[in-house]
């Protein structure tokens, strides 16, 4: 393997260094992560950013945040000088900013295949599958509860895509496995069926620690203590409550020098104000407190500043996803996170559609573009998300990974150099001719345009007569089946495999099954 | 009617001044055009912009542009000091920039209902239907050639949408009408079935003049000489050729003080270089020359700097639409047009899909967002475009207008003021409660979130049991039929109507039918 630097010159210089993968379209493609070549889209000026930060400060100092069922967290806050009143904690302005300054602005998450290590922070963009759906769906069998088999299938689809960079975490809930044991099977599946970086459990402190222990088996104890190899995605119980389950998991990851992703999920009008500016201020306050707690647990531990804005249907009160207000709000979150110098998780490919249809991609694209525009470094929910994250769609998963491919070209921006400016071509071709066979075209056409594996670009007649008049969902249905059929597991050291299975076996026999 | 200023405070302050319309969702909404409250997305720095401008200068001075079959245009160039060699015209660096500086950076296009006047240029954004398809399609009857009935239907759908601002031009080709006469029926239909601003013909100089003459009947001769009331969209024959048909139409519009939209259509690798930077430089040169020619015909005439970048399928050689490279390239076009201080038409809602499916909206949204991000002022092709502009889809038309609605909220940005920051709500609600019934929510919820007429946001069970498990295309099919059934024509002065019909009758009897 070459050095990371060599693999990262620009997204469109594909496959240098890192092991090239065979893309859906048959081209050898793939980078371990994207280094963006376009700026972030900053929509607010300094004055307005300061106003939002000021309100966040007032929320933190005047209203405060409750930290429930975690005396250790309260001790941390007391020692740090916060005002602790029962479970309510208030923070002097500036205090949390000072505490989080010890967190790294960028860090490496190691994969068991070093060619798939990802850099999180800075100009880097990492795409990861969606996370947390109880249901799965496909065009053949409709919607049903997810199982471990589905979970493994999505890992295999992710691993097979050159356009994702990360194996994700709870891609779907494997509801056929007891709640208190499924994290063992999930972490094992990530290691077994993927060689990319992954996430562990956060649903209980001991499950977080199991996840990290399994990572220690894969990477070695000392290595894990010095390097990030696993992420834990912890949620605020908005508004302004951190539950002990989450803070204990958060602290478990930080204690092990692993990265917690700190994510409020704010449905505007329910868990936060119905107006964007207020929801952003609240989210900022909640995330800042969570990030600071990681540093009190272990100074210098990596942490990701996370966010998930959402909106509400005025007619039904249902949450809505992929709508314009959260998309535009994400750009502001990005600006605020960069002022803290913390890696960002924000937005993703969100949709409320129940099908892999026009709504799914309309909402998904608007939302996913906001993620890359806002400067998010780790984009959870990059693929598969439908029905307000209640279901993972097999078809949408491959549509979304295909769109992630488009974003590799998009984030490469417009390269301006003597070759791309093509003055030689103009001098050769001149007015009224064409560029089809000119030297410049022959030199550049193979890398000029992104090639979708799912979009139909044939003439209408060919599409209808030879192509069977398919829609994208039908083509996606074929593609995920073909991809699963062709999947090959990456090699895994037998000793590690056996040690993991032994660990799982011991842990499973130590507990009775629990289904809640 | 209030003044335009009063109607334009911000897109989300809907309906002040301009006559409010009943939106699809039943809410009274609609502004005559959008005043953007977010900045443009500028992706290139000064150094790279200068490099592109420099190559454009070299194209213009070293390679030149052919102006075919239009001796008047060549005369204009000679008088302006260009180097004219047969039909090949070369331009000294800076010469064209100097000439276009007489064009207005912003102008009003008047509608026959003054409440629908649009401001083109500056921070204003105008959405117009797609333009130029020979075919139409819907889910019931599939694809067929467009007719005058289809043409009128699309005008009615556009007029019924609160999210479009303009009636457009050749929304589809009415192929049941002779080629040399259909412009008369098209212009009449825009006036009869819509009271918004519209576009005229450019397929022959006399058809351009017919279109303008009909506008004179509607608005009065003197008014037309002093104000823009009709647009003509003229295409460069890329690479680097202006055909006489186009330049004569361009000059006809300019001569009448009406706005030509100057648009190269560059399919990278065919009509221009396969690399974005070169295609942008070429496009810039071609458009600049066209814009300058309008000023030589009539100094101060309004003109719109246009652009249409496209890409190519490497497998089939087919043009592709809604792909990442043209989307990102549009941002650069926007930066260049603003340096010229000219109103911009760029990008739109493009797709190559043959159906109103996931592909259609994936491509459409990526492309349409690039249009609003790049700062386009007049967005032709905002609705209906499928199959690489070979067909107008009834279903996609209403999907796209619905998405235009989302863009009204998106372009309103994040408003930061005491109300939206919601400090009062945080003080009232506190940790662990909810915002559903708090004063701030009650005060703001009705205008907080965009409400799609087509997205399904119901819980899965309700969607499947009560909603019939519809996809967005099916809902769109119902919506366009309902909209057409409920359409009411805006009032039209009887004398104007009769004068138009008389004009059409005289013109039609003066010519034999021509079908090519």
C-alpha cells in the first residue's frame, strides 16, 4: 500500500495508492475517502453566526442541560467548574468551548485493511450507510422487520460499492437476535464481511465496551489505546437532556480513546423550536456539551460534532425528511462546527418515501447535497434511508451509493489547468467542427464524466425496445441482487476470527436473552 | 397592486402585495419571483477565474467565431472594430466586455397582469417551464408527439402553480400546427391562458417579429419600445458558430428593446472540450459575442447571459443530463456572468429519464439546485424536462413545480432574528419537555415549513392502508388532472383577444403551410 497522501491528491484521480475496486459500471475506481476540492457553502455572515452562538450560550448558562442517571458525568461537570444543581447543569459562557479545544480537529479511523483507513475532519468526506432502521424493504417482499441476514446483506452491498468509505453501524436492527446480544453479531459482521472502518453499539455501556473489546481483538489493545478504530453514535434526548445510557456509552468510547459522534435529533416544533435559527442554537448547545464531556472523560479523545435537523408536516404532525429547511439549516451548522474546529457529522440522504421512487430521490438528493455542501466530514445515512429512517430499502441503498459516486465527481469541482482549459483543442478543432475525435478528447474522455450504473441514458427507442422500459427502481432491484451474488468476503485472519467467535460465545452464554 | 418592493421583502414573507394564489396544498402562497436570501455558491478563486477568462479571450482573438448568413451582423462587427475575415470574426481582448457594458444588469419583464411582472437580474430568481420538446408523455398514454392541446395544457398547469413565475415559451412543440405558423398559436396561447410573462419564437426572423408584434397588440407599441415584455431564447451553433437564423432573431428582439437569451448548448466532448474548464471558456466566449451583438443592434437593450452545459455517456455517446460535472460547472458560469454584470440563465431541472421516476428526480434535483446555487436569474427548464429534453412529462411537470415550491423556502435561507432564535421558547419549555404547544410554536408553525403537495409524509400503515401505497408518480398523475380540471383562465380584454385573433388570421392566410 502506498502512503495515504498519494491516494488523496484529488477525488477524480481515482485509485492511486489504495487498492482499486471494480465499480458497478465496470471501471476501476474508488478512493478510501474524498478530499473535497470545492469550498463549503457558507450562507450566514459573522453577525448572524454570533447571534446564534450567543443564544446557545444563553441556553447553556440560563436554561441548562440535564444529565440524568450518570453520577460520574455530574462529577466531571462539578470538577470542571460547571454549576450543578441536582441533574441540571449550567455552563458559564465560553467554558465548553475551552474544554472542547483539546479534541483533535482531524483524526484517522483505522480499518482492518489499512487501505480503507479514513481521515475524519478537515476537507475529508466519508460516506457511511444509513443507521438504525427496524425495518427493511425491497420490491419483491415489501417491508418486514430486519434480520441478521439483512444486516449482513447491507454490509456486503456497502463493501461492494466503490462509493462508500465506511461500513457503518446498526445499518438495520437485526430483530431476530436478542436486544442485549445483537451488538456482538453486528460488530462481528462488520469485521467478517467488510474490511472497512465501522461503528459499535451505544445502547448500553456494557455493549459499548463489548464493541470496543472486539475491536481490541482485531487491532490489538495497545493499538486501540493509541488510535481510533471504532465509532459510537450517541444521541441527545432533546430538548436539553442527556440520558445516562448515552453519556455512559459516550464516556466508554472516549475512555478507550475512540470517537463518539454526538448527535441531537431535533424535530422542529417538537424537540426544539419550529424556527431554524433556534433549533440550530439548541442543537449547537446540546452537541457542545456532549463533545465537552468526552474531553472530561479523556482529554484529547477524538469526537465528532453531530447534527440531525428535521421538520414537521403541518397537516399530520409527522416528521418530514429531505425538506428544504433542514437542508439549508445544515449549512449553518457546518459554519458553527468549523468555528469550534471539530470534525462534523451533519445531514445525509434522508427521505420519508415508502418506496424507491421520485420522492425518495428528490428528498434524498436535496438532503445529501446539503451534507456535502455544509462540509460534513462523516456522513452517516449516506445510503438506504427511507420512511423517515424506519426502513432500509435495498433498492434505495444501491441508488444512493450510485449517487455517492456522482458526488465523488461533484466534490472534485472544476479543475483548472492547461489540460482542462483545452486551448490546444480549440486551436485544433476551430469553428463549426466537433471535438469527438480530437487529441484532447481522446486524452481525457475516459476520466471526464461520472458514469452512473443505474441511470438510463439510452435513446427512448432503445430503452423501450431493448431495455424493457424499466424505471430506476427496477434496475436497482437487479443491481443489488447481482451485487450480492457476486460478493466476495475480504480475507480475515483465522486467529482473529476464532478469537472473536470465542468472545461472542462467552458473552452470549453469560447473559439471558433480553428482548427489550 | 402594491409596489414591487413591498412584495419582495423575502420569499418566505409570502403573498404581500402580489395577488395571492391558491397553492396545490390549499395554502395561499406565491410571489411574483424570488429574491434570494442566501449567497451564491462560488467555488473558484480569482486566479482560476482569470485563467478561464484568458482562454476565452484567446478563443475570441485567435480562433474566432463564424457568423453565417447574416451580412448585417458582419457589418455590425466591422463597425465595432472586430477583425472580420469572410464570416470569421475575431475580437481583440476586452473589446466584447466593453460592448456588453451597455446592457442592463437587471430589468423588468412585464406581464399582462402587472402583479406577475418579473425582475430579471441581481438577487432575483424566476422559474419558467421547460422549453422545446417535440414529445409529451404521461402515465396513461405514454409518449407521443406534442400538440397544441398539450401546449395549452402545460400553460394551464404552469399558470395554476404558485411556484412558477413565468409562462415560458415553446413548452412543447405543437406538431399538429404547421412549422411556419405554430409560433402564432403559441404566443396567443400564452396570452390567452396565462397572465404571466412569456417568450416568443426565434426559429425565423419573421416569426420573432410576429411574436413581438403580437406583444405590441397586448401591451401597446410605445410601451413595448420602452419596456421588455417578451423574451427570445437563441442558441449558438457550438462550437464557435452563430447561424444567421439565430442572429437575425437575436437582432429582432434587441431592435425591439426586448431581451434575447443567449445560450450555447455544449455537450462536452462533442460541441466543446470534454473537460469542464475548457467547455466553460468556450461557452463564455460564445455567449459574450452574442450578448455584444444585441448591444450593436440596439445599445442598452436587455439581454440574458445564458448557458447549458451537458455531459456524455462514455458507453453510448449519448448526451447525459443532471450529471455532476455540468452541475458543478454551472457554479463557475455564475461567477463569470456576475463579473460581466449581466443577468444569468444557467442550468435547470434536467433529466435523461424516460419516466417520472427516481432517476428523473435524482438528476433533476442535482441540476436544479445547481441553477439556484449558481445565481441564475431566469431558470428556463424549471419543470417538465425528461428524456434529455425530447419529452415533456405531465407528471414530472407537477413534481418539478412542487420542488420549485421547496426552493422558495430554501432560497429564503436561515432567518436570524429574535423571533427565529426563540430564546423565549427555551425559557418557557426548558429541558425534557416539548415545544408542541408553546407560544413560540403557535406563533410560527403556520409558516415554518414548506408543505409539499406530492410527498407522502404519513406513517407507513396509513400510506399503505388509506393511501393505496402510491408512489409519487401516481400522485402526480392525479394532481395534474385535478389541476387541469380546476383551471380557470385569467380574464383577457376582449378587444385585445380579437385583435390577436385577427392578426393570427391575417398572418396565417398570408402563407402556405410549411412542415419543416
